[in-house]
């Protein structure tokens, strides 16, 4: 790939990762509630989930997903159910369960079990979303030259580059949210509503995913 084409690919990837969506909402929510460390672990979980889709796309599994109505429907409904589940947990959680991020709370480490839960929730939120798989299948091949001998390897390398750049964008979201929570008093007082708003949005994302049609039909 020419240098200009590579820079265009990287710039497009950064801009796409800056766009708010379920991933950004998940990262920001945890950074606001539990500090920068929790937000960065959420970003790592999201990134790990993307690795699954990149590998699947490189192996051609996402092409099968796009072509098979049954495969798409199974993953779609599993992903929608998981998003709704995460949203309902947030809606029904008690605000007292979560430490509001402050200078004191930020200094208190989140328990390892809590970080593990944050990581795997982010991981499964991404893995069970067929729209992520189809995104990689539609976006990455545009930057692979027709004459490339090993297209799966080229796809894999570009996907890894996209994911690597996206990780730093997501960590930036986590740090920005944590910084804001420490310095905005009004936001601190309003954090008790954050679970409810985030929960409603996750339920909405789940419903939207459930209503998504297979792009090949």
C-alpha cells in the first residue's frame, strides 16, 4: 500500500472510532463511574472483541455471515439480547453500588473481579454484534490493492492496524471522561442518573440491532 493510502486508512479509522456509539458509551460510562483505570479496561475489552471480528473476516467467516440469513439472524438476536441485558442491569442497579469518581475514589483501586467483569462485558458486547463483523468486511477490503497475492494476510494486518489505532482513541475517551468527572461538580451530582440514561441507551441499541436486516437481502 502506498504511504498516502495507508495514511488515509489510518485517518478514516481514527474518525470512525471517534464517532459515539455503544462502544464509546460503554467506555465513558465506566470511566465516569469508576475512574480512568476502569475506562481503559473497558476499552481493552472492546478492542479484544474487535480482534475476533478481524480474524473471522480474514478467514472469510464474515462473508458467510453476510450471505447466510440464518447465521446473521442467530448472531443478531444473541447480540441484541445481550445489549438489552446490559441495559436492564444498568437500569435496575442501585447507584450506591458504584463509587462516584472523585479524587478520593480515583485513588481507590477497583477490585480485580470488577475489572474482569468490565473487560468481558465490553468483549461480548462487541463479539455478539454482527454489524461490527460486516463493518470490517465492508471497510477494510477497500484499501487492499487488487494485485495483492495474499489478501487474507493483508486484511489481517490492516485490521490489526485499525484496531491498534482504535484502542488509543478509546483510551482517550476513558481519560477524557475521567478528567471531566473529577473536575465538574454538577456532573458529579448527576452521576446517579448515569446508569439509567446509559441503560436506556443500551436497550435502544439492542432493539435497533434486533430490527437490523441482513445487508445481503
